[in-house]
C-alpha cells in the first residue's frame, strides 16, 4: 500500500517483486514483550528512530512558573526536610543566655578560650595498630598543629594519661580499629576532662580522595563549627575548637570544618583557591571521616567507674527521626 500500512514483504499487484515498505508499530506495541534480547534491542533502536522522524517524542516540558510569570510569580514554597521539621529541644542554646555564658566561662575549656593554655595534642591508637590506622594517625597529625603521634604497645590508657598531664599535653586522641579499619575515636581533654567517645566511619585517606590538593602546609588552619546548637552540642564543639591554636594563619588558606547534620559530624580539610578577586574555590586536602557521638563522660577516661553526662541509647532516643541531640 502507498501509505505504508500494508504488510511487510507483500507482492506488488502486477506480480513484481515485493517493494520495501516502512514499518509502523501499532499503538499498543511494547518492545519489552519481545523475548529475544537481540531482537528486542534491534526493535528498540528502530522504535527510537521512528519516534525521532515522526516527531512522536515526549512533549516539551512547560516553562517553570517562576520563568513563565516573571515578577508576578508567587514566592517559592520552602520544601519540607528533616532538618527544618526538627523537634524542638529544650536545651537549645540562646546566644544571649547569661546562664550559658557563665557556664562556659567556668568550664574545663575556659583556660583555652581565655588564652591561658596552648593546645598540645597526643594522638595514639589501640594496641598494636595496623597499616591503615597508622597512616590515618600520621595524616591527622598534619591537620592538627602541635600534635604528636605515639603508637601503643600494651600500655593502658590509665597509665598514659598521667604521663600526658606531666608533659603538659592538653588533649588525648585515641584512634580505635576493628579488622584493620579505624572505627572509633576517644577525645579526652586534660587534665580534668571531659571525655567523648565517638563511632568513626567513612574514613578516607588522602590517596583515596579524587582531585585532592597538594600536601597541607604547617600553617595553623581556620576552624569552622556548624550546627552545634544544644548544650551538648556546644560542649562537643568547644572540645573540637580546643584542639587548634587561637590565631589561624590565613596566609596558608587552610580550613578544618566540623559540620553537624542529623547528629553526624562530618570532618573535611580544605584549602582556598582564589581564582580571581570575586571567585573563590576550595580544594580538599584530606583526610575525611564521619563521627557519631556515643557518650560524654566527666573527667578523664575511666571505663569502669566513670560518671557519664550523656549516653546514646538507641531504643530510647531514636524513637523519632526528627529528634536530634547536638
């Protein structure tokens, strides 16, 4: 037939050879019904070709309302997220609260914030660490200024802490591992505590980060603390801040970020890249890791007789996805 609707391969009316005709798929045709994989793929390509020629492709999407109406468009609705639907926490800190200001002026970190002490950090590991944990500690020591790495071999933490205090260390960081992978971090502020226990995950060393920058320099980095809004979050944020010296050397263009989101603390280490007077980019240096607070203990590390200020109890505290503690 001249309209192309006749069967394929039918003979011409005058008895001549069959004329090649264009195949038109029926409206209810579905390529997925073809069982043979090669035939199905061939027919799918033919169907796509027919769609392009016949203009039977998907309809053009209408313009968004904002572009279509211009200044007369209504304001865009704020999408609902877990963060902006967060359950209110009665311990959320008001920056102008006098009680909070008094507590922070007299807590264990007050000597640091009053510039009476200079941070000096000891980074150690669990007993007899493996290669990945060793490399992680070495890279972490290049991020935190004035930090020293000590590899434990059978020495208990209760014996390490008095030696740290005698040598004027202000903080102790312990990296724990399981099956050769770092999975925990203990941060103890010396000499009077507190001590925080974190679960560590998503550890990436420098060589595992794509498009990473050159090795970090010895300049003191800038520190950014995001979304530590409750009393507990303020304590954790002050612990992280006390690891770094007060005056960052901005000429080094390095920044250490502790970003809290849904009680997960993401650590990133970047360098600013000034492309022009108005454009600034960032380049990750590494390492990177994620922390989840498990407990906050008064005083220095004591696993048997320590007094805990806060313990994460999953069955009691994780009843709502919109309830956060930091």
